[in-house]
């Protein structure tokens, strides 16, 4: 047990940087994209901590190195680990299962074995870095066994776990052949955080059904030989963004000018609709484009005066369901543009690429209506980014009720994305909303997003973790 070490160790599937080795053996890194990295960067910058994660390339075995005051501890994954643990169990078993089985999950024992093997590797790396009595904060569904494994290795530390995606109801979760092992893995933590109250309640219900532990409200009591050993709290901690920084970025002259240029390049449409998503079957991209196509066909929106910009950043391109989704989306876009486009104007501008933050801020500012129509989403930070960018108090947000953001963002126009007619009505309502109502709604949205940023989220989680009675507190 190290006497020295880091008071805060974050454990996540990925490091906050992508690491690669050149032909000359030179190691280079670049900041990696993704909500977790964006969320945790400000937390780590003030913490003098360590971050345990995979570097992003297979068969990369590197010593720990420091970036911006944080020790990065790479966990090596071989090509088979990436295929079985990451693309397999994490993204073809757990991801679809936890997103209400929108796509059918695959259950393979070899994938589960890889998941156990890799989770142990992460746990050992974390246990080696954390100071005596320190805190280990584990993130997300790829690492659900890590809390228990760390507790076995280091009973002196506090362990928090945050689940960034939905946690499914009992009836869906129990399809998982290794359901009990996953629950026991999570119960290794002192605090298990979720995006929504409903996710936390689903977890507690699963604990009640699959174990003989006592639960009372948010608290699960762990007993051993009839004696209370410790308590585990399961509670919602909705994640946010660095909203102040995003607001500031969107106010810069360069971004404001770029927003004007975007509208001009699109032919100055009367109405600009925007969708920004990872290309993922949970995001409801097909439903949104279908609803838009019908609005054009029915003449409720003018094909000449309306443009939908759909940014779909590449995602998991080795998983079959994603390849199929890309084909379906691109066919749909092609059909709408073929039916309703004119020379010099396409009603759908489809961009299968990622953009830097400055360009995203300009797109948000340029858009009259933001469409966030996920079929299921833990939170959806795009909705919060759009609101943070709108210091002009203009614009309207159409938001799926199946996102975590829907619990917080009162002022959005809520939709059930499975209800295409309802979605068409909501889009039309948002497009024709009068300025006074739009400003009132946006001001309400901005109060929430600017008042509860990612720093507040991490402070609340870590304070709650410190407040959970811990065995070492009793000597």
C-alpha cells in the first residue's frame, strides 16, 4: 500500500488524450474528443491528481506521463481486448441493453471474460496510484467491475462511480447473464451516481431483486456476518458543461462573424434547423430527418426557405449496426434532397465529420431551432451547449423527453421522438414561436445551464462521496 500517491485518481475507459507512436518511436498525444474529457478537464486541472485510462491505440505500452499537472497512467489494451472488451461487451452488449434495447444486444461469454480481465487491469492501475485514504472516481459502463476490485485491493480508500448513460429498468437489466456480478461490482463504491433520479431508482430496485441487501431510500446497507460494514448511496447528479467558457467563446467576434458567414453560405434561409450528434442509433437521427422530410412534403415548411444542417460525427465504425445506420441516414438525406432540392439549394446539409468547438459554437448561434431528438440518452450535453451559446436569448430547443437534459431544461419544447406527427407539430411550433416567448424560454434555460456547470457537478459529487460513512471513518 503506497504511503505516497494521489489524493484523487480518476479511472475512465479513455485517457483525456489520444496517444500514438510514430515510425521513429516518438510518442505524440492530442486532446481527445468526448463529453467525459470535456467535463473532467476543469476538475483535474485544480486537483493534482492521476487519470487512469487507455491511450486509444492497441498494443501501446507506455510509462505514466504528465500533462497539464495531471499524471496520465496508460492501461495497455491489445487488439483482442479492443475487439472483445470495448467493441464487443461494452458497445455491443451493454450499450444497446442500457439504451432500452433499441438495437439487440449480443451476449458472448468470451466478451464477458475480456471485460473481467480488462476491468482488473484498470483496478490494479488505480490501486497503485491512489494515496492512503485517497479517493478513486470511476467513470461509466465500461468499468462497472472496477469499484469492487479496487475495494478488494485498497479497502482504505473512498470509491465513487458515475454512470454517464441510462441505467435500465429491472426487466431489461435482468436479460444480462452476468447481472449479479455487475451489481456487485458497482456496490464496491461508496457512492454510485446517475444522470436522472429514475436511473438511480432502477439501480436500487435491481439491488433489491438480485441481492438480499437492505435498501432504504437511496441507501444500500452492506452487511457481513450480520454486522453492518458500510453504506452505499445511489443518487442522481446530472452532469453539465463548462457553460461559462462556452458562453464566452460564443460571444467572441470571430464566432459571431462565423455564425453570420454560415447563414450566408447556406443562402440565407429564413429558418435554419440544426442537429448535432454522434452517428448512433440512440440519437433519433432517422426519426428527425423523416419528420423534416414530411414537413417539406406537406408544405408546412418551405423547401426553398428552410435548411436542416445535420452534423453526424463518426462513431464506432467497426460495429455493424453503425455501418447500417450510416447507410440508412444517407439514403434518407439523398431522397429528401432529390425530392425537394433546387440548383444551388439542398434542404438537408449532411456533414459526417467532427468540428472544433469554435465551429460548433458558430453553428449553435446560426441556428433558429436546435433539434435534440434522442430515443434514449443519459444526459445530452449538446442541448446544454446550444443554450450556453445563446447569449442573444434567441433560438428554440426541441428536446426529447427521453434525455436526462429533459429533467432540467424547463423551457425546451419537449417531444416523444417515436411520435413523428407530434415531432412535426413541435418543430413547426418552434419555427413559428414569437420572439417574446422564445426569449422567455431561452432566459429560463440559460439560468439553469449557466447556474449549474460542470464544476458544480463535480463539487456536488465529491462532497456527497466524502459525506458517505466509510469504514476507515470508524477506525
